[in-house]
C-alpha cells in the first residue's frame, strides 16, 4: 500500500489566525502537521474540541490559506479550484439555501461540477433515495428538520460521485438512529472503494469504521496509525489511548 | 461560464421566491393607477406628471431591489454558511463574484422589464403612448446603470460586513452621484486651489450614473437618444462595472473564511 | 445557531416592518389623493389643507410647495431647466410665475390674443444662448445626449395643461402662496380657455387668503375679460384696492406693481365701455405710480382731446414692466 500515491497529502502545515485585538499574538490553530491518506482508506481525524481539525479541513478546501506548509489533493495544490473536482465535502454544520428544494439544491451543485442534466437527474434520484428524502424533495428547505438538512448535506457531498470524501464531524448533533445511518453510508462508500477522511471525537464509531486514525491535540499531530496497531502498542482501547494522549490521567478514566 | 450560470440561476430563483419584488411592483402599480384615476382639473389631458411619478417609483424600486439583493448575496452565503459547500465545489472565488453579479443583474433586469412594460402599457391605455424606441433606450440605459450599482454593492459587501451598513452606504452614494456628480465640474470650477483640483479629480473618477437617466426625455416626449452616444454610455457602464468586479474579486480572493 | 436564528428573526422583522410601513404610506397617500377632490364637495374646504399635511411636514411643506411650483416651470420648458449649480444661467423672464407681466404688456399693447405672447417667446428663445454654454469636458458633452438641451415652451394650447398637476400639489402643500393660484388661473383661463376652472382656482385661493388683492384682481379680470361683467369686475377691483390700501401705507417698488395693474385694467375697461371720465381718472392715477408716466400721460391727453382711439404707441409696451413677481427662487 505504501507504494501508492497518497490521495491527500499535507506537508508541514501551519495555520495562524490573526489576533482579535492589537498587541495579542496570533492564534496558532495548526502546527507543523504532516499527513497522508491513501486511496480506499477510511481515515479518522480525531481530537478534542479546538484541536484544529476543522481548520485543517478548511485548508484542504481552500477556505483558509495556510500560514506555512502545503496541502495537496490528488497531487494538486489545494490553491487550485480544480483540486476539488473529485471530492465531496460535508461541513460541520450547514444551512442550505432556504428558498430552494432539495432537488434544486442538488441540481445546482451538479451544474457546478459540469454534469449533464440527464446524468444529474439520474444521480439526484439515486441520492435522494439513499438519504431517504425522495418523499420531501419538492419542499423548500426551510421546512426541513435538522436531521433532514444534514441528509441533504450528505447527498450534496456525493453528487459528483467523489473519490475522496471530507466529512467534518458528520454525526455530531444527530440522534442515535441518524448516526447509525451515517455510519452505514460511510461503510457503504468504503465498500465502493471510496476514500473517506472524517473528523470526530466520538471514539466508539471511529473504532468500528476506520482503517487508520490520527489524533491531534492543540494543533499538533500526536499519533497516527492503524487502529488495531495503536490499541496493541498502547495496551488499551482507543478511548484510553485518546485520553492519555491529550493528557488526561487514564488511571482515573479507566 | 457554466458554473457562473448555475450561480446566476440560484440568485434569480431567490429573487422571484422572495416577496420584495412583488411588493414594490404592486405598490408602484397601485400608486400609478390611483394617480391616473384622479382628475385634477376637468377634461384636461395631463399625462406627464403621471409619467414622472411612475418613473420615479420605478427608479426607486429598481434601486432598492438592486442594492438590497446585491448587498445581501455574499454576506447571506456566509451567514447561512452555504458558502462552504459552495466553495468546496470546483468553483473559483472569481466565478462566485461573477455569478452573483450576473444573477443579481439579470434578476433586476427582469424586474425592470416588468416595470417598464407596465409603464409603456399604462401610457398606451392613457391614450398618450410614449415612443417605444425611447422607452427601450430608457430601460436599457437604466439597466446598464444598475450593472454599475450592483457591482458596487457587491464590492461593498466585501468591504463592510453588515449588509445593512453596505446597503445604506450604497443608497447614499448612488443618490449622491445621481444628484451631484454632473455638477461637480461647475462646483470645482468655482473653488480655487487644492479643493477645486480634488473635486475635479472626483468628477472624473466617479461613475456618472446620472448620464443614464433619460426620464426627462421620456416624460416630455423628446426624440430618442443618438445611437452613438447610447453605445458609448453602455461602454462607460461596462468599464466601471468591470473595475468594481475586479476590485471585489481581489478582496474576496484572499479573504479567509473559517467555519 | 441560536444567534443566527435570532438574527434571521430580526432581519425578517425589519423587512416586514419596512414593507408594512411602505404599504401603509402608499395607502395613506393614495387615499388622500383619492379623497381629496371629492372631499371638497362635501366640506367647505376652508383651511382643510392645514390638517394632516401640516402636521406631517411642518413648515417644510412650504419648501416642497416651492419645489413643485418650480417643477411646473420645468414642465413649461419640457424639462429644460437649470439646476442650482448652473450659475451662468440666464433667467428665463417669461417663466411660469411671470404671467402677470405678460398680461400687463398685453394690456398696454392692447392685444388680448396669445399671438404677441408667442412671438415674444420665440424671440426670447432665439437670442437666449441657454444656461448650458459649450460643453466643459467629455463627460459633459456625452451627458448632453441624455438630457433636454433645447429651450422650448409648451404653447400649443393643449399641452400647457401638463404643468397644472404640480401647481395643484403646490397649492395643497402651501395654501398661502398666492402666486400659485394666479399662475394656475392664468394658464387655465387664458391659455387653455377653461374660465370656470380658472375662477374655481381663484376662489379656492381666496378662501385660504381672504385678503389677497392679487387674487381679487385676477377674479375681476376674469369677470371683465371673459364674462364682460363690468359691474362684477368693478366690485372685485374695488375690493382689491381696499385690501391694498389697508395693507400698504405707501407705494413702494414691490407693491406698486399690483396697484399699477389694477389701475391699468380698470382704466382700460372704462375706456372700452366709453366711460371716458372714469377712464381718465384711472389713467391719471396710473400715471402717478407708473415707472413710465410719459406714455400714460400721452394716452390721457389723447382721451382728453376726444380723439378717436389711436393704436397704442410702440414704446408704451414697457408700461409697468417693473419687477414683476419673478420666478420662484430656486
Ligand atoms: N476564525 C478563527 N479565528 C481565530 N481563531 C480560530 C478561528 N477558528 C478557529 N480558531 C481557533 O483555532 C483552534 C482550532 O479550531 P478548530 O479547527 O475549529 O478545532 P476543532 O474543529 O478541532 O474543534 C481553536 O482553538 C479555535 O479557537
Ligand atoms: Mg471542528
């Protein structure tokens, strides 16, 4: 596997946010982070709140420009819009265009990818069935519940049949049933041979679906590896490993 | 370009699903028709004041629609966080600016066409039809002017974070230009020294939106505008629109957007 | 998220308030406009304009009234009008507000028809190079394609009515600006031949301004010139003169004009009716206040010598061309 070209490559990434007030030091959200994700993997990007997971993803999507270092998707620098041609992205929390219907939103995104309208229609029907929204697809989104909106989000992330999915905390704020559905979809994508890069702090679900994980804390990469290797080498379950790494006394937690 | 048109489609859809346009149109139509039904003096033909009032309402409505819609676009995308899934697609920020501009401009153009259609129809029913040629010229020039206004408001939306502040400033600037810009050279001429020179500079730098206002010609049944001047005015608007859009793209290109 | 939804709520609220406000305003304006001509029939109309508008606009309505008065003048020139910035403007001294002057020269020239007035216009228009001057720069040059750059007047006897709505609005906003009534009456009566409506306008003006000698004067003129009702004209002119005497203790440059016009009209009428004695009496009084007493004196002399009425000498055209009510200040 290691001979393969990585699908996602981050090299010595550093991101600083400008200070809120004059005189303060800039806030360093990510420090010297290097990471590789290979085709076909489900990669868990773990860390407590404020660790820098969203910031890293923002760099990958070109929302935030790195202070130092570089990032590549499919070998293309993320500065180029074309790097995003084959990815799907689900933001941490999103609201979609309230005045459009689910169908219209998906068609809009399909056009941004340059899909033909026949192809777009085919995919839209399939995706709406996948996320179980086919019954509500003609209502404007302002009448949707939070869970339904999240499912629209998932559908739009898949509209271009992406090779790499970047999901920022896809299960946060969902009820147990919703989480299970998301896990199912990730599993399904994995079976289809897609690469999934997702962030989370819910360790239980990570353990079941991930091939590899990375744990970041305060902007720094602490550990990276296959789930079973980490568990073996630390002689503990993933949750204990995680807590130990972020400096929480595991004796208490255990 | 296909991606720009996709963005444009969303903006147009948004405009016709919101109530603003309908409300403004109904208000304009209502006031016009009510005024038309008033007899100030018996059996005398009076249509020009009606044209004046209708055109004034059209100008105000179009300005409100253009500025408010344009000023809202990018801030609303950020506020509702739709900007993230949008920019995660293979669109450049330049395309987003361009798509938003085209969308707002086309949408206001549609609204404007409805307004001018109404204007010409009322004129016909009043038995005092305006020249359709001049009517078309007035519409076209008005629309060109709105291109400058829309691009200005989009640029403003990247400079000022609050859309209300931006809209208010845009209204003040546009109204100021419409009322004063054409006279700045005279004022500058009467002012000696540095201030005069500065005003003269401003006179040449400002987009002269008042050029596009041919309401007086329309109201008082003057002949249409010469096509040469008409074309030059179109080019003039295009230059300023391009400048504003480039500035907007420049600002937006580097802007960090964090979730 | 709470913050966002709260903001959205405020946003929606703000828009609703704005739209509701706009709707209410429209309804109010429309209703007022709709009811206004009707209400006059069921109410005396006395001082009713003082109500809503006064409280809404306060003294600002005078300014607005003036604006609309100017607007009427703009309409007379089909949109050709200098802005406050056009310093080099050459006053168009036959604008809308200066009609009494017209009439006076017409009285003097002894012609009632529009003919001389129109010629007068053409003459003025041709020698007046306009306030615009040569283009100052390329923007100015381009801009002229989109503006009215021809000095013209409405004078086909029909389209003059286009100025009337603005006069009506000006009356509504400031019922005490006498000039607006006399101007409206001039255009209605003399140019459009709507004598009844001209009289109605003057009556309306008189209700708001019971001691206006100018309105009384114009009413009298209507009575004589259009209805040939000498008794009524005399009555009205006497009333006008009484008002004038009560208001002004002595003749000065401003109040002289009205008095001179009053006397000239009266003298003219008496002369036409063959009341030579009376006519001489009024011409003589006019002689005292006229800036061109020689011309008047010649007329008096002619009458005295019982000569058949001679055509009016050309130089006498200038009788009474003092500072008439000028254009409203811009
Ligand atoms: N726009 C911003 N300006 C300043 N600091 C920010 C901004 N966004 C995030 N941060 C800070 O950067 C750090 C990383 O944040 P984030 O990437 O959102 O963490 P995570 O997604 O892992 O919870 C946090 O300490 C956060 O406070
Ligand atoms: Mg996060």
